[in-house]
């Protein structure tokens, strides 16, 4: 698009320190914490082990939504958690399930990981596979396409079963943090886990 002035901005300007600082400030001001039961956030720096669970926790592509350019830098939820916790905190990852599908085999491994951890962070939601333009191929694995609009807001596949299994992992009152992406809207909530 040679007629579009924004298409002429060089990547060095887009990825400049000033623009990174501005993007960080916009993100800080626009993120909404819906719930923080038991003051689980900010994360306690004394945690020995944190379990990060869910199919979207380490997927850079789901961060971009349905309409995006190529970012100069992306940080997945897993990478972000690892970067803010001290080196003595072990951060372990288990997807637990795919974004779509009915295979529950990974849930057992996710629950096992959560039982060993001081805190389980569950990262769930959509991807371009679930929601996007009907037949969209951008942002999905080769040979696949988006399913288009959704009929409901329920978590796709077996993600709800994964969340419930991890939340019931023990009776210690240790917490779980949910991060859900619904289309281009994000919701986050922190709550204690109870059996």
C-alpha cells in the first residue's frame, strides 16, 4: 500500500525505545483486573514454584488477535512470568490441552504440576482458529482456517475442564490466576483455589 503513510514508517521507528515506552504505558493504563481475591497479585516474590498451565500461555501468535501487523517484540504470558519472578522461583509449564479438541490426556499432567506448585497460573481462551474472519488462514497453522464467528462465549474445547481440574487441585487455599482472551477483549481474575 504505497499510498498509506503508515506503511512508509521504517521498522526502526516503529520499534524505537520511545515507542516501546509508549506502548508499555498504554498497556499499563488499559489493562483491567476484574478480581483479586486474597490479594494474590502482585505475585509474591517468595514463591518456590509456579505452575503456568494452559494452551495460550506460551503461544506468541494468540497475543496478536485477528488483525495485526508484525510486532518488533512479543512476550508470551509464560515469558513475562519468568521475567518478573526471581531466579530462585521455578516456573514450570504444561499446556494441559489444545485450544480446540476433546483430548483430555494432558489435564492429568497439568493437575500434577499444579499440586507441586505454590501457585498455578492458568492461561486460557481463544486463538485465530476459533474466532476470526470465516476461512481466514492468516495466523493459523498451515492447512487450517478460522471457524469465523462464535455462537457463545464458553471456553472452547476442554479448557473449562482443565480450569476446573486445576482449581480443585488441593485444599491448601493456594491461588490460581486466570487470563482469558475472548476475541479482542481480555479479562483477568485472581482467586484462591478451594476443593
